[in-house]
C-alpha cells in the first residue's frame, strides 16, 4: 500500500498581516520538510487571517491576498521547497459570474491553493458557506463547485474547507465516489465549550461517509472575540483516531499514513451534488516502501475547566499582542470577577505586564481592600491604591445625588480613573463583567463597563467561581501559591456601592439566575417553557424583563473572548428598540 508523510500545521495568523503570515508559512514549511513530509497543510485563510469580515469586500485586499499567494509560491521554491506540495488557505475572487447566487464576477471566495514548483498549481473555493452564529459567509463569498483531487506519490488526496465537513452532502460523498485515498480538510473553526467532542464525532462520521482516512486541520490562536483551539484530528476510514494534536498550542503534527493506491485512470466528470472533479497530478509513482517512524501522537485532553480557562488566556493574549499593546490595567475590588480577570491576565501576559488599582470608597469593606492587596501579593502584579472618596465628595457637594445615581457615580469615578491611568501610562483597561451581569444589565455604563476588552464577558457567574477554584487547585497541585484569595471566592458577591449591599438584593441566587439565562439567552427558550422546566414564574418574568431592557448596555460593552455557543455580540443579535416581551 502506498505511503505518505503528512504534516498538519495548526498555527496562528493575524488578519491583514499578509507578510507576517507568509513568513510563518515558510517557517513551518521548513520545519515540515525537515521532518521529511511529502504533503504540507495550513489552516483555512491562514494567509489573510480569519475572519476578514468586510475586508473581503475591498478589491484591494482581495488582490493583495492573491498577489501574496503567488509571491509565497515563488518564495517556497526559492527556499528549496518547490517539489513539496503545500496547501494554503487564502482570500480569492471568482473569475466568472455567479447568477445563481446573484453575485457578479470578481465576488470574493474563501479559497485554498496547492502551491508546487514555484506556482499556484490548483485553487478551489469553500463549497458550503456557514451563515449562523458568528458566521456571515453568504454576505461575503460565492461557493465553489469543484472537488479538487491531488495525486501525490500515487495517492489521490481530496481537499475541502471547514464547513464542507460540517454540512451534509457536497465534497464528502463526492470524495467516496471519486475513490480518493485521503480527505484533507483545512479549517478555522472557532472554539466553543464542549466543541472538541462534537468535532471528533463529526470527523469520525465524515471519514466513514467518505470511505477514506480523513485529516481535519484546525487553526490555533485568537482574533478579536474568537479563539481557535487547534485540536487537529486524523481518523481512518472506520472512524478510529490515528492522531490528535494538542489544544491551544501551535505546532506541527507529522504522521506516516498507509493509503490506498490511486486508480490507474484519474477520476473525472461530475459526481455527487454536482461536484466537478478537478484533478492535479504531482507525482504518479508511489514512494519506495519505508518503515513508518512518525505516528502524530495523541495529545492529552484538557478537562472542561482547564479547557475554558485556556481559551480565556489565549483569547486575551492574542487580543493584546495583535493590537500592539504590552500591558493591561484592572480595577481590583477584592471580588471574584476582578480576581479571576487578574489571574487570567497574569497567565496570558506575565504578572510584570499587569497593573492593578484598588479604588476604595467609604462603602468598601476592609476585607475587600485586603483581598485586593493579597491578590497582588500572590500574583506579583503591579499594585497601587487610589481612594475615590475625595472625588466622590466633590461631586456630591456639587450635585447632591441620591439612590442609584449616588451608587453609579462611584463606579463611574472608578472608570474615569482607570481610563486616565490608561491614557497616561499606555495600558489597556480590562472590563471585569461576567455574562450573568451583562445579561441582566447589572453593571454601570461608563463605570465598570469601561475597557478595551472583557476577558470573562462570555462566562456566567457560576463558571467564574468554578474557574477560580480550578485555577487555585491547579496551582496547589503544582506546588505554587494559589493566585486568588480564598475570601474572594467564599464571600457573598457585592458591588459595595451602599452599606451592606449584596448582589442577591437585586438578583436571584446565581445558580438559579444562570440556569434561566442559559435557557433564554443561549437556547432562545420562551418564558412559558422556562417555567415548565421548573422555575418560579415571578422570577422568570423579572429576569427576562431585565435581559430585554439591557440590550442598549450590552451594545456598548467591549469585545471579549467567546467560549459559548451564543455569546453576546455577533452570535445574538436583537433590536435595542423592541416592545416584544416574553409573558410567563
């Protein structure tokens, strides 16, 4: 049976950095070649970064992508890799009109290419275009209608892009009909909690449908609110895992595969779902038989808590680095939210690049001030204390505020102070709000919502506690000092904007609140169904009303790492002005 050494490079790329991304492709191709690879692959749109969003609509950017691809092909040949086929994702455009889709010639395409011999030897576009959740690919792209097959050392390799595996039909059944020995899919599939299990089952299913070994190459890194977790997978035709890459780590999986020999006559014509086979022959003759040396390995899986925490770390690190910043600033209240954000920031950037400010008011408890200082001591982050009481007294003397206005003034003074320090010293401010608070509007505009990024924006309060406990436990298991003071985890949550205040004065207990929110926000469950699920009617009505009326606040909150199937932002798009209310 013919053999092939496959190199899957799950790497990070930055949107718009064509030169930097091309340099990374060359560097990882060199590494793959040193490992003796016969076929090298990179993720979906790796050359341009993903997602490019409305940059796809700019002809100048599309042409820059196409030019960068040609230059990359020549560069690989100049570097001595001209005989090594390399699969690269990029942004292309349609050469022909697409009247079926109402798109003119020149419309953008989410594409990939096979680079060989210093040339762009073959190109193809994504067939299935996702249009749900964070995806808007029907807005930008026209689909491809070919089944690209590359013959390498006597093996036919079919190629696909991401959603081509996630939807039924198209290239997967066409691969079986064409008799390919390997199906290689390049992907930029964003991370969501529990998606790794879903992804594994998908790849197993598609391998059995395609009737051949299937390699699923995933992107790793972060782009705005999206995180890519790697976790590339190779399974055989029966769905058994051959290799699996680490989660949340760049790297190259290299493995030797025994694959069926290609038919003597190259496949051609129209196959399943109207797929037109486009066949490229690079090398007809199988390699001399060799003893397989590389298995790709099976990376240890992260447990659920470590997986989510790792996503938050990678997301923050990518946002800071890719936007040209080096340090972050956090208002430290002594509470659980700011403590978790600080721990994530220290893990992402190093404690020396994290700056914390305690801004006590006359309502701040001694334990909260002490907990903030203890967090700084444990983590080693930069710490200072600046009381807001003099500023608060000046405002109150001029305005005479009472009630909620008085409470919110304290938060807004803290927000103003953080932004002033940010402007003066060059740190970006991290907003500490969690998904529970954002859902019900339990935050102050231009106060605790100020910032450039919200690391736990998509994390419910129940998970905030869970992640804090996990991080401390992980530190203890390594013989390190747990970063988060125990008191920050165990004390009742409070904004401390008035005497004796606790969150449950305004909100249901967080386990109840979060369970309702998961149904309403994440699953679009109606009020009656939530009550039927066992929740108190009055609590449900109050909670849903708070969610509906807080949309204007969420629109003004900074971006933050997405870890759920439905984060606030592109996933969940509701009108601010709406008179529809769920009736329980």
